[in-house]
């Protein structure tokens, strides 16, 4: 049985750990409120942008813009993987990395070479341990980012696609559904595709008139569409990361309480055992004196 001092030190250590986890949970909760507000405000814009562009692309030939063209005999797939820069957020990073590697193996089995563009240190470090190539990596950016990061990423993947260095571009991110639920999501970024059957069935009532002409619009909107979808992924990822970290720190804090109760019970048992031993020594000594 451990000594009283050992148990006291363990209780004190667990108490300090609880203070840290509680503080980290409060920080994550504060960051989550801001991140959740940002994604909830931006998501309707991204959805409407995609809907409008999908309708426009459905009524347009693929040759109207390079980002609409499906490459014959694809050879290379690029996966844009969004993860966190830090851990202590439960299975958040592991789930994203698992989804991305699963997609990579699927595309590799289809005969494509797979390259990664990693945003976040956790994803970058995980992919570097595999046989897949990391074409570009962005570390320590998830703590504070704006639309410029999305524009930089969008410009990079669009340039790769237009130059023929990439025949497919996929985005892997965590969609923020609620504080308790974050879903790893795989999205095809390029080529931009649309369901022409649905557009044809919608009929004249759903048809929109666009000015200027379609080619000019696509040249302006398609690169922006890629940027918007990446920025949405970044916002979703940020909210999901903070929600996962808050839940993880809450669980850790509860575990600290349970461990403290367990150690307190052990401390009381150890103290009672020490008192009992002292009483046995006293009674034994008294009996020895009486027998003399």
C-alpha cells in the first residue's frame, strides 16, 4: 500500500491537471462561439453560390472553362487535407486523417498517383509517415486565418488542374453539424460538375438569365467558387476542432474528479491502516509490560 505522502502528491497532481483541462475547455468554448457564428453565417452563401454555379455549369459546355473540363485518362489526384495544428481534441484529427488516407488508397487503386496539400501540422506529419507525396504544407495557420488562405489554396489547386499536373482535386474536412457531432467529409473540388438532367427537368420556370455572357461569368466565378468551398471547409474545420477539444477537455475534467475521489478513498484507507497499526503497536507494548 502506498504511503500517505505518495497519495497526497497524486491528489495534488490530479488537482493541477484538472485546473489545466478546465481552463483549456473554457478557452475552446469561447473560441467555439466565434467559429460557430462564422460558419453559420457563411454556409448559406456557400450553398447558394454552389447552387447558382451548378445551374450555370449545367447549361454550359465543358470547353467553356478549363475548370469544367474532365481530363481524359486521369493520372494524378490531389487531396487537400484540413486538420488541426494541435492535438488534445479527441479523435478529431485521427478521423480526418483516416478519411483522407482511405480516399488516397481508393484513388491509388484506380491507377492514379496521389499527392497531398496539407493544412494543419497534424495532417502534414501523418501523411509524411506514409508513402504519399506532400506537394505543399501549411502549418500553424488554423489558429487565425482569413479568406486570403483560401484564395492561396484555391489558386494553387486551380493552377495544378489547369496545367495538367492534377486531374482530380478532392477536399477533406470536418463538417460542423453540432457541438456533439462533427462529420469527416470528402468533397470533389475539381473538375466542377453539375447534374444536367436535374437542370433540364427544372424547366423554364427555374431558368435564370445571366449577364454578361457565360464565358466571362465562368472565368470570374469558377476560381471564386473553389476559394469559397475551401474557405467553407476551413470554417467548418475550425468550429469542429474547437467543439471536439471542448468535449475532450470536459471529459478529462470529469475523469480528474473521478480519479480524485478514488485517490481520496485510497488516502482514507491508508490513513486508517496506519492508525490501526499504531494502535496495535501501543496495545502490544502495554500487554508486554503487564506480562512482566
